[in-house]
């Protein structure tokens, strides 16, 4: 299927402008029916951005004997709704990047954790900012954790999932009591200066969605699986999981999700391995599932940082580089934003306005796709 959608140009250093443009394009494609929000001059809801960083060794896991990781994340949120405490609480979506080198350097000697002095951590989580902005315009608080530490030591789905659970526990504490390690920990990502945002009473952690890109697709399904939900804090519920351009499940962990909606976006010119999540859920009587196969897509274009480097595996990693009609990086990211917004509105808000995109009755973007549902 192929249909025309507005195209948006991205660049790593102009991501703020690009993300806002994608959010506007996605809003036009999938009408929101959630809580009202203030809007910017271009008609899109205004989105705030903060970051928190609790340290390079703040995450540990008693089942993980030889590694540790950071507790750091960027948060996109609808500005007005965090101020108006009389409005309904907001669902939370976690965006988890996949496996990449931990430090922003071309020198292999610099790839360790923590990064050597003078070398910045690889900003893989910021490569999903365009998704954070698009989802925040639709009534979600969107948290994108950094996983450089656990990726450096192992990066298995179980550690990644438990790190996500640790972030959700801190957010739950902050929203419930206004306290905990995140109280007063927010900063402006651009300036590094403190930024006050009051999330007390704002977050609805009984409605959480998880999107995992690349190897984190397995972590998303792991955490959503009925077999592993005991690892979530009490009162936190995963209501939808999306695997974006991920490899096949490793087989080491349970990833079967049958009682909540799932979505899979596979990349036909990189790997269709993550379609196994859809196939196994369908075989075992899953509640609702959606599969979007992007026929000629690659893997790296869904992360703006991985699109340009300097990681050793960055750039265009397509398996069919000469195929005619291949989608551009802009095409792939607009499709991902449109599809993710439709899915999480459906899964977390019971909003059916984007369902035609999930079923293939309407195109998710200007690319060639195949759609399956159950």
C-alpha cells in the first residue's frame, strides 16, 4: 500500500524544530480525543522537556552480578496538563533505545562505562526525541531512559526491563508523594540548569505503554508479558507494547503477551525477526495485535543519532541499499511517530480514531507496507 503523507526533514542538530514539525504532521493524521491542552502558535500542543540524571552507577540489579548502569532519562510532557491539577491523570509511555556503544567517540578505547573523562555518553535516548514530542502532543508523559551502562556490560532484555521498572518506580513515588530521588532533580536538557516541574498527582501509572527500538524490543515485550509483570512496582500496569525494528526474540525469556494489545513494526530490508512477537501472540489467542511490515526500511533511521554516528554501526544499515523506492530517514520517522501515536492512543486511551492506521485501512506514511492484525 502506498499513499502520500506530508514529509518532514530531520537533522541531528535541528531536532527540536523537526520534532515539532513531525508532531504537527502526526496530529493532522491522527486526531486526538484526549484531554484538552494549550497550543502553540502552529496549533500543536505545547510540550515541555526535562532531563534527570541520578548517576552513572545508580542502577543495580541483584541478579546482575558484574555490571551497573545510569539512571538518566529525558521526559517530554504536555506543559499545560502538568500545571492543571484538576485534569485527568496522564498515561506514561516509555521509549527504550537499543544496544549501541556507550560513549560518543570513534576511538574504541573510549568505549567503556563510565565514559573516560572528556568523552560524552552516547545520546542514544535523545535519538527518540521526535517520538517523545509527537506522543506528548497527544496527552502522554513520555520517558526515554539512557541504557549505556547496561548495554556496555550485557544489555540483555531482562536487565533492560528491570531498569525500565526502576524508572517507573521513581516516577510512581514522585507522582504519589512529590518526593523521592526525582524531587528537584529535573534540569533543562539544553542548558543543564535546574527546571522545576511538578508531576505530583499527574501520572497515571496504571496505564503505561512501552516502545522498544532495536534490541530493546525484546525488553518491551518481556516487561509486558504476563510471566514477568511481577517485576513491576505494585500499581504499575503495562497496557500496550510496541516493538520497533527489532531482531527476533532471543528465546531466553518469556515474551508472550496475550491479554494486552501489542504492535510490531518490522523493517523488511534489515530484519523481520520481531514479527515472531506478533505470530506467537496470535497463535496463543492474544487480545489484539497489529503488524506493520515496512518493506524496504532499515533499522538505524528510527533513531536520529544512529542515523549519523559516530558509532561503528551507524548510518544506513539497510540490507537492500539499491532497492528502488526505499524510504528516507524522514519517511521512516514520520511513519513511526504516526503509528506509535495511533497505537498508544488505542491501547492507553481506548481511542479508536487511529485504528484505521493500525488496521491498514489508512496509510501510516509515504512508504510501502504490509499489514496484518488479529
